[in-house]
């Protein structure tokens, strides 16, 4: 028998309530903790198979604890409903490119100026972009998370919804210990993001760099290591030196938006990319009547796509390939725009 309409909704609510009641029952956390401990030998075997030393396995596995709060935070994440309306960008911008963050960014820029200049000379990544990423990720190192990363990641692997992902990240923390990262450094967000750049452990292994010459990429305590590592991430993602991330523009009211629609489908976060127009050169955009608001046109042959985050009649942006590099760091238009705008304010 199939159940439809109100009866189905009632049954769904009843089952949800039952599930919540069971999850919150007095013995639920104890059962999870026991199941977690039973799961750890499987995780240790995976780590051993991937070359983690027995010394590190023996040192870390007994210290791991089931973190129910981590599971709660993971389950509270937005579901990413593709039909949900996209909110306005302006309130997000006001929160993330605010006076305090700009002021602290300028202070960090001045304090680290000689170091930043050397990193930019070596990598081509602008000083202000490094500072803006740092500011967005951890408020310039002030908020880096307080969770024990190995326990948090082992908990998420045990929970099982994304077991392969989190088991791999847990094993990456063991590899970090093998390569000399102290166990007590492995503190981060509930999802395992670490240090000033908020790198996942697998990203740390690939891209973290020692910027101060002490032999350790200490993205928790060394600002030089944090900024060098951010720059290295951008180089790896394809940053093009000498090209801006984008420019703010005004768009003529008569622009035919149907004629410039994007007809390609991105394999990664398509909803982010589908809001962009097709690519055109800056010369072509100028010919269509777009006007820069606060900086001159880049070179005529620089390719860019148009994004109007708050719709026609509001500030729009022409976005270059370097904007896509910021999206590689965090695939959100609001995030990438705010990083670019904060970078502009820091160097203003």
C-alpha cells in the first residue's frame, strides 16, 4: 500500500520525532562511544596500509574520543537545496568586509609588509589577496577552532555519511605527525580545517610551506608560514600574476542579458558558476557599455564574465580567471567577492 498526502507527512513527522527521541536517549551517546571504539581498529588498519608508522598509530589511537558535538554540527549544516532562493549579497558584504576587518587587515599588511613583498615577488600572488584570505578564514589568526582534529575527523568517519572523505583526512593527520608536526598542534575546526589558512590535513600535506625557515610549516603559530602556504595554494590553483580578480562595474539598463548567457555546465559547484555570463574580453564588455566604478580597465584582451549578485541596477562585477582561483579556495560567489573586495580595501 502506498501512502500519500497528509498521511505521509504525519508518518514522516512521527518517524522523525522517534528518531530524535532515540538519538537523545540517555544511552545513545554511550552506544556511539562504544561503537566508535569498535571502529578504531578498522581506521588503524587503513592508516597502516597507507604507510603510517606503527609508532604514530600506537601513540594516537588510544587518545581518540567520540565527539558528539562534532556530529551535531555536521548534521546542522545547510542541505544546499538547489531550489532555495539566493539571498542578497549586500548584507553578506556588510558583515564580511566591515570596518573592523578592513582595519585589522591593513594593520596585518603593514606589520608583515616585507615578508608579504617577498612572497609576492616569488609567487605573483598579491599581498592583499593573501591577507584577505587570512582575514576571511580566521580573522587574521584570531579564530582557528578549538577541536582536536584527529578525534573530530575519526568521529566523522565513524558517523559514516562521508566516511571515505573523513577517514582519508584522519589518516592525513597521522601522516602529518609522521612528518614532524607535534600532536598538540592538531587543533582546528569541527570539520578538521587547520591553522590560519584553514587547510584540511590532505591540503596541508600537499601545499603547506615553511615561510620562516625553521623547518616546519607551522600554520598555527607562524604568520609567515600561514601566508606562504596561502600563496602556494593560489599558485597551485593557477593564479595569473598581474591580473586583477575583477572590477566593479555599472551595467547599462538596455544590456541584453539573454545574449550573454552562460551555456556551459561546471562539474564543480554548478550553481555558483551558472550565475556568471559567458566569457568576453574587457574590450568587448566596454563596447557593450559597461563602465568601471573604482579602477581603470585591465588590458583589452583580459577575459572576464559578468556577475550581478543583487540583480540588474545594482553593482555588478567583471570577474577574471583569478576570481575562479578564489572560488577554488571556497566555492561561493559571496565568499570570493568578499575576498576580492576586502583585498581592494586593504591596499587602498
